[in-house]
C-alpha cells in the first residue's frame, strides 16, 4: 500500500490590486463613486485598522506617492493615481468586487486589475520558516506603517525550465568546497527586512503566468523610518553577485503609495 498524501498548492486566499488612473477633471466623480457602499455590502474590513486575526474579507486604500519603471513597461500601474487592494478567502468576493468597481469607476478613469492569490510555501521547510517567517511583521495600522510598495514581477523561461530542486537552491546561500559562502541567496540577502517589512506575495493562477500577466505580485508595508531598509533589501536582491536568482527576474514598475483610511481620502 502507498500513501496518497500530496500537499495542495491551491490558493489559500485570493486578492486583487485595482489600479485607477484618473481622467482629467474626474477627481470629484472618483470621490463620489459608491465604492464604500460596495465594500460594506461585501463585508470587507478596512486594513487601515487591522483586527486581531486575518479578516475573512478585507480592503485597503493606497494613494500614489510615485513609481519607478522596471524592466517591463506597464503604464496602467506606473501611472496609477490610486490602488485599492481587496482580499478574501473566497474568489467570488474578489471577482464580484472587481467586476462592480469597474462599472462604478468607468466615468472616473481607466483601470488595471492585477489578480492573484496566496499559495502554500514551495521552498520553505521548518528551518526556513523559523528564519524567514516565524518572526515576520504582522499587519499594522496605517498610522504605524503608512508606506506601501507594490512590485509585480515575472521569472524568465530559463527559470521555469529548471527542475524545482535547482530552483530551490537559489533561496539559500551557496558555499564552495571548503565551506566558504560564495553568495547569500534570496533569504539571507533580504534578511534585514524580516524585522520591519510586512510582506505579502500573490502568485498567478497558472505557473508560469501567460504572456502579459505577472508571475508574482509582491507587496510591502513599513514605517517611515524603515523606507530605506525596503530599498536596501530590494538592492540586495537585485545584486546578482549576492542573489543569483535575480538573473531570472523581470520586474514591472515599483509603485509607492501612502495608506489612507477612506476611499474619499484618495481624492483629497
Ligand atoms: C524581507 C525579507 C525577505 C525574506 C526573508 C524573503 C524570503 C523568501 C523565501 C524564504 C521565499 C520562498 C517561499 C517559498 O517557500 O515558496 C521567498 C519567495 C519570494 N520572495 Fe522573498 N523574501 C524577502 C523579501 C522579498 C522582497 C523584498 C521581494 C521583492 C522585491 C521578494 C520576492 C519574492 C518572490 C517573488 C518570491 C517567490 C519566488 C518563487 O517562488 O520563485 N522577497 N522569499
């Protein structure tokens, strides 16, 4: 008899970033759109004041600070004036929100919807969990961690052609035959962020994602004092002498926002 104990890689949670680019003179139309009523109807809890545990359904409002282009052009994200994040254990809630918000915001501007979900970890056993996630930063109120960064990316065909065992090696340091560390790999290069960055990664429904979609939507929140740490961590990950994994990464724009408490504040 053999076991049949393959672990699921299905989404644990679904999410979307709705990126809004306002048309000229449409600020008032945007502010007046019935997005708060839609959020209430779908029982979306505001992430600006997180509760004790993860909410069933949640929403967040992010006001543009700026954006830096990446390797892949993406006007819809790069020029977004505001982003609304919606998340739920139910894909229907996210799909309904996205569909209805498109209708509500059509008079105010153009929308780009980036969707994905949280999957069980792929490369993380107990030891990596204890290093990288056991003491992760949990969601904090918007007043404590007002900075938000959305950074979508994909990996190249050469990455996806590798066996999972080889891909796994890029998350750990590499050592030469004498045991001297040759490079840090993803987790160690990024370690400075563990204590101060709230991290969330959504993956695409298919792996790799189809052309025109991202494989990963990474998102971070932090306090004002830790914004330089966010940039240092990104620089460490991008330095292929420290983290060879990034040879296989193609980034979209890095969009920076400020978390605000209400829909209307996005247009103030
Ligand atoms: C702050 C400290 C960070 C730590 C400790 C860390 C650690 C890790 C670990 C252990 C994984 C593997 C998860 C798994 O088992 O599936 C992972 C995946 C990932 N991380 Fe990070 N990370 C950090 C920051 C970042 C940052 C700043 C970015 C983006 C700029 C990023 C992008 C990603 C992506 C896209 C994946 C999925 C990669 C794949 O499955 O091929 N991480 N991270």
